[in-house]
C-alpha cells in the first residue's frame, strides 16, 4: 500500500492508504476525505479535487498536461505553482509518503 499524507486547511493531518494505479482523488474520497469534493468523479471537468503538492514532491510527479493546466485556472482557491488536480495524480510506489495540502475551498 502507498501512504499519502493529506494536510487539511485547518492544519490537521491524515494518512490515506492507496493501491498502486489508483488516483489520489479516488484514494482520498474512498477514505472519506471531505476536503476533496471530486464533483465530476475524476473526469477532469470540475477542478474540485485541487491539491497543493508539497514542494519536496513536485519533481517526482510528471508535469501537468495541457488539459489539467487549463482546469487548474478554474479552481475556487487560486492556483499555486505546485497545484494539481488529484484525479490526475496516479499513485505508484515511488510516491509512498507523498504530502499534499487541501485548499480552503473547492467550489
């Protein structure tokens, strides 16, 4: 299992466990994380699964594709340089320990 550390806007931390190949969005929502709305279910049409990747981890992720970059312009909380859509982060063993922060609002 891959462990992902989710930091909520209020500072509380939660560890989510996921299977390799699962998206971060799916792992978090399956674990009952309320800070990721995921209104579109991972189709990349809503930007309500916005996360801010800890800078120590950004180099381990592939760059966002153009469609994701476009959707990141529509997030409710302004995009940061290390913002990503969690539906586009596919978890693999090399991401064990990934740290992401949730924005204050998703919609």
